[in-house]
């Protein structure tokens, strides 16, 4: 039981940060791309994530 201390607080903090992130210009522009371009979710995520070169878009 003690290993889960702070999980609720972390989830709440994450939720607050996510809510704030949706109001940034970068987030608004990214979401507008879905509506404007009508592309697939995968294509939009690839475009966003390739810049970072990690996880699923990492070049092997």
C-alpha cells in the first residue's frame, strides 16, 4: 500500500498540466491541423514526434 503514496496527487497534477497545455498556441495549432488537413491520426503523430527522434519514430 505504501508504494502507491502520491499517485493520486501525481494524477491530479498531470491533469492540471494537461488542461493548461491545451491552451497553448502550439497545442491549438496542432489540433487545428487535424481539422484542416483531415489526415490520419498516425500521420499527424508522426509529423509531431519525428522532431524528437524517440520512441516509435526513432530511426534505427
